[in-house]
C-alpha cells in the first residue's frame, strides 16, 4: 500500500481552533483526526479480525452494556437494566425504548436474538463464537425484553452475553449466512452508536460524523477522521506537523522528538493489554518440539529487548495473561537467558554444526527458518535483535519485514515458521481463543497450532466456575502449563504511550479502547483545566 501523502489528503498544519482541508473530509477544531497504519478490510462487526477495526466499529455500534475499566462491572448502554435469575441460569435485559439504528429503525429485542444466532452460526464462523458456547438460547419476551438462557451458572455470564455489538436484523436477515461476512454492509454499515459512517476513501481515510438519531448525549467531538498512513515514520511526521491529533502506540524513541516539535501534544502513559511475543508455528518442525521452543526462549535476551526497544517502558512477560487481569499470576519464574544452556539443549536433540559453517544442523538440514515481522519500526528493531541473539547459538533466523495487512494474512493463514507479534488480549480472563485446541484456525485465533489437553481441560474448568477465588488457582495452573510449553516466546508487556493534541481535555485513557470514554471528552475553550 502506498504511503499516504499530501496529494491524497492535504491538511493544514494545526493552529488551535482552526482547521482547513483541500481534499478530503471537512475538518475543524471539533474534529478528531486519528492516525493509524492499518485500514480495516470491513466495518461489519462479525467479520472484523484486527483491533483497529473493532475500535472504529465501537463508535458506530453499541453493546447491551458498557464495560468499565475494571473489566468486571458494567453500565447501561442499549440495555437500561439487567438481572440474573435465582438459579443463575437466566439473564434478562430490558432495552431502552428510544434506541434507533442510524436509518431510523428502532433497536429491538429481535436484533439481540438475531445477533446471537449469527454469532453462533457455524457457516458464519465468527472467530469469537466460543464466548457464546454456554448460552443455549436467547428468548424475545417483548420488543424491549430479551432473556439469555445459560447451560450453567459461572463468573462471566454478563460479559459473555454482552460480548459483541448488536447487529440490525432488518438489514442483514435476508443475506445468506455464508455470505454475511462479505456483504456490502461492511462498507456501508448502519449502526446504533454515537457516530455514523460519513465517508470512506480506500487507502486514505474513514470519516465518522455524529449520529443525529443516537439516543445518548451527543458527543462534543463532532467528527472522527481515521487517516491511514502505512509508513510508521510518515505517521509520526504527520503528528509532529499537526496533521493528526491522536496517535496510539507511540514508540519510546519518538517521544522526545514529538515533544520538541509539538508543545501542544501530551503523551499519556497507561498500563496495556498488549503483549509482545515470538510465535512459533507449533505444527511445523522443528517447533513442534517443546524443547526446541524452550531453547529458543533461552537464547533470547528479553531484558535487553525491553531496555533497547521499549526504553524500559515495559516489563518482561511470563504469562499468557497481562498484569491488568485479576487472574494474572506474578509468581511464574521467567525462563533464564542462557545461550550456552540453549545450545546444550539443542545438542541433546541432535543439532550440531557438522559442516562448521556456524549454523546448527540435524540430519543434513540446517536449523534455519523465516522470521516474519510487520514494518512497525520497534517491531523490526526487536526482531532484528532476536535474529542476532539466535545467530550467536547457531540458529539462522531469516528476517522478513512485511506490510501490516500482508503480515496479518500470513499469520491468520498459519503460513509461517515464526513471527514477532504484538497481541492485545481481551478484557475477559479467557485463554480459549489463542491457546485452546478448539480455537485452531480457522475456528478461532489459535494461529500457533498449539494443543495441550491439560491446558484445554484447565481452561474449560476455570471458565465453569462462578467464584473468582476458586477459579484463580485453576488459572494459575493453566498459565504455568502454557509458559512451560512455550508455544511462543513471551517477551514483554509494553506500556501504552498515546499522543494527543492538547486542545482535547477530560481524556481518560482506558485499557479497553482509546475511545472508551470519548463521550466525556471536551474541547477548548470548554476545558476547565
């Protein structure tokens, strides 16, 4: 994809309170311009696979409830109230009666049931379908009352019922389920959220405007423009030039330059749901051998990576859960950095340098593989360091840097040997999608091909418990089992660095989404600093 330049969208350098445009969306001081590298392929919520698409869809569509930053409590959204039956098997939602789709049609309980039917339809193959596994039926009591019937009582019933935005039955029910993901709706979505899609120029931007029939308070930010800038250096340059207002995942090495060039930009640092790891394709030799994967981890200096790539704005990752989640086990000891031990382990597996070329081999085949990474500079830097560290023990990791979309396609197709990946975990303590064998591609996001019956049983057991005190030790055992298997080399949990124009205030960073509290934002001169 070509770099987005001034010839595609010519934006004025930011002057507080003034914005102009030559070509592209209409911009003014009440417009938020967000820079991102990844353009979603669709805004159909049932077909989105990347976090960037989910964030945009979250402005167009609503859920029954608004999840709070503690990941355990909720506030009303499309539903104004909810209640669980005495036996814990029936969860009833009462919908607000003024909610409308952006085409003016009412949002009803039938939309909620239809959404559940789509999410659980195997011909649709929604990647998160496992979340709905214990919902046996969704009953429409009346146009504004819907009941979720569960097979058992457990901790995450409200979260599981709430997961996924509500879809418009009146627009999607006539489309064959097998064609739903590819339907034109994905390019022209009709939602029920605070914004509607105003314009989408492929390769350039998506423009959202306030939804005039939105039932909630109108957000002060009147428009949100998401600019697609595939080149990371250009993206930072546009932030420094005032052409964008908000940039997530700022690299530590860019902070000083941004601050020197934009005194009207704040850098927000918050705990992250992201984790960085080297994914090994567990279905391919030699990474189908646990001891090989452990040896790779022993050869990778995670401490050096954290210091040099993230400038210390990260901590070592020793669990498939991040520290923000209540079940995270901080007591798991990290596999030590031990290059000599790694080489010894590989030697015991039959790898040696038989032809004295510096590369280990076994049965005449060199220990050589392709290491994929997308072209974000910090990830390239990390992968380059990993390549050099592995070379020290005689492992040939051939680095291949790819454009983000092509990289994602290769990962989801499980067409790779190894890859350096940054993954944003869900707010629910649930390791099903990435580590349960039921989620092996294409049924979920288990693109590493990892399968361990002990882990499967542990995940299933932990998810069946309604008491967090009982579930936590089960989750601890699951975390330790996964870490011992090293289906990936867990590297780091970086801090989230976000740059935002200072004219926006009351901006509360959320680990759920940068837009989670957008309705609370204010804009100068309405700030009360």
